[in-house]
C-alpha cells in the first residue's frame, strides 16, 4: 500500500481521477497507518543529554548513537529535555511523535560524565514522575537492551579508551543492539548505563522502576564471557567476540545482581558470573512485503504477485500464510478479491535464518474490476513457533491499453555492489496513438523516493530512467533497467516503480507496475571444490616446473 503515500506527495495539478483518489485516501491512511506495511523506515528517539557529540574525543572516527542509527537507515529524532517533556504531556510538535510511535527509545552513552568525583546519570528529563510512566508504558513488554559500560568511549579499536580505528567492540555493540531493539514488535528500549554507577553500592535502578524491580551495582573490571553468543546482538550485523569487548581497561562498570523474570544475560564478568549486558522482550521477529501495484492485462483473468517473507531470527522458522481481500471506501473500492493461492507452496513455508523467501501469489481477477478501481488485499504471516504475526498489503489494477509483465526469474535480492538487470515485456493492447512516455524510479522503505541506496543504469541514486515507447497496437517490445544497491540496508524493502500517463489523462505519476527488491550483504567469493582443485593442480605444475628448471641449471653448472 505504499502507493497511498505516494499519492499524497503528488505536486502537480491533479486530474479528475487522481483528485478523486486523493480525496478518498485519508480513510485508508487511518486504517493502514498503525499496521506494519512493507517494513517502513524505523524511527528512533534519543534523549539529547545521553549522547556524546559525534566525532569528538581521541578518535576522529568516533560515532555516537545518532550516527549509528542513521547508518542503519533509521529516521532519528533527537529530543532535548524540553522536547522530551512535551512528548511526555502530548504537546510536542512535528516531526516529534508520541513515544509509542517510535520503534525504539534510546538512552545513550554521554561519555562517562562527572560532577566532582561522582558520575551523574544524564537522563533526569526521563526519570521523573511526569515522564517516566509515559515512555515506560510505550516500551513495556517489548525488546530491551541494558548495557553496564561506556560503549561510546570504547567505540574504536584497540581499546582501552578508543584511541584506535573504527569499528571496535563498542561500535559493534551499539550498532547490533540499536538494530535489534528497533526491529521488535512495538517500541524497544536501548539503555546504556555508561559509568554512572561505577562506584555505586547495590541499589535500585530507578530509571526502570515503572517497568520492573531491578538493582544495579558498581564494579570496574575486565575479563568477560559472552554467555549467550547466539543472541542476535552478538551476531547481527556484526559478529562480536570476547576479544571485541575486552580488555577495555574497564570492560564493565556496573552489573545487575539479580535479574527480574524475562531478563536474560548476554555478557557477564567472568569472575563471579556477573551479568552486565542483558536483554528482555521478544527475541525472534519476521516481516513481510507485498507488491505495491500488480496489473491485470487486457483479456487476462489471473496475475502473479510476489510476496517476501523475511526471517530475522538466528534459526530456521516455519510460517503460515493467509490471503484476504479487503475493501475500504476510496482507493480500495474495487470488487473484493476472493480467490488466490500461493503458487508452488502450501499454506506454510520454511525460511532460513537471516534470509528472505519470495513467494508467488496467483490472484484471480474479480468480476467487475474497471480501469479506474483498485482491489486490495492483506497477506498475513504467522510464526508457528511463537505466534508472532506480520501483515503486509498490496493492490491490483486493470490495464487495458498497455500490458507490462515482469520477466520470469528476475532478482528480488541484490547483493550490495553488484548490478543485475530487471526486465519487462511490454505490449500495446489498445493505445491508438501508440505513444507512452514512462519513468522508472526507486521508492525507499519509508515510502519516500530513494536518494542514496539504489542506482539505475549507473546513474546517481534518485535519478530516474526515462523513455518513450512508440509501438502500434498489437506489437510488443522489451524494457530493461540495470539495478545496483550501493550498500546493504538490512530488513528493508525497496520498490522499482514504472509510472506513466497510460490513460492520457495528464497524470504521468500513475503507477503501471512495481517490482519489490531488497539488499543482501556483499560476500567474498569462496572457491568451489573444483576451483580449489584447479588451484592445487596449477600449484603442483608450477612447483614441478620450477624444480626441473633448478635441477637442469644445477646439472649444467656442475659440468
């Protein structure tokens, strides 16, 4: 349903058809606004006083929590104490949102601040009776990471004190933990204790008092053990080892003597098994994506749309799938979709850890669908092991003048730094003048034009590929575009959109067809068995040849 937000952003004078659509979109925005639709851009909120300035300190490469969240592709809002108070009482102004509309709330590492000889927590704006109940209600029951050390000070490597190059263990931990809390169900919590309690005897962790009864105790020590190496914050997107987290001079500044129910230790001080990095909340998530716009061509009764199911867990998961047509006044006012099947699959699928699986969905055209209507659907994916549910929405349309079909087998997953071609078969099925100006562009995961990640035909990101078809009725041709992801953006969907004024109504932004895409990390090629065999054979031949030449040279020199 990302077409909904695109319609809001049209800047041109609208046609009769598009104005009618725009006038009816508001109801859809309300209906769909709270749903997980095609992995929208994650939004995180950071309390400004809990964050060290970017790029400062002994390493010019240092990044703070804001830098890292932006690097993950998140939208980041940094709230001053005044703005934080406004959010708490509901008087905030845009772009700031209520706490429960963020994917994560972050209390970062301000760099171990001292007043006199005592560290002072920098979250006072959030740790009071007016604010704490409000943000605590937003994160209650969702993912959390609590870190009993000053990650920002040890952002680079080697440690201690982050005097080397990035990224080091502190950077990896911040990136992994922020990514994980923001990808849970609801609003996650990232809480760094810095060195606030480094000389503190055991006592209550009052910032958490509206969530649970939890204690904290200061101790400055090295020598750590990763007690749960399978936890995602130790795995994605960076593999973290014990060598990354020690020796920092003081790898731990505080620990949690007794963990409440639902909190799990991830890293502990080896001596005494004292947990100082702990997590809570759901530990396994998935998400799905549906196609923005799928067209029925003239005289066809079915189409195949592709849905993506992505397993964000560390282990293989099995999911059930369900399709349902939906109708809402306005944009989704076409006939109800009642018939669909998951082509080549039963109603359950198994997805490997960290992978996305494309599932073709064959959808029958509803009786009575016209070229001015959209019929919409919801795909619901349920994790059979934990019951977590994700839903995604798409729509179908009827095209009676131009038929665009995706080429079979084209990639939906693109390895960063490597280009691939996406192609379309195009037929003029009824446009008498035979002329169709078109534009191919990329829409990012936030339902906004992508300006930084994907380039087409080698052009800078954000630059569309434009062309004009001149084709008599009944004739067909091929249109292709080269797609390259410049970087990997984990857990995000992008759309390749073809738009044009197919109906000659002056609206050139009408979406004709879409192609869903996501990135994959760049992998160093690993030689196959046969390639290793060739390497060994060549090595033997070169070595034997060299030995024979040496022997001949030696025999001649002895004559």
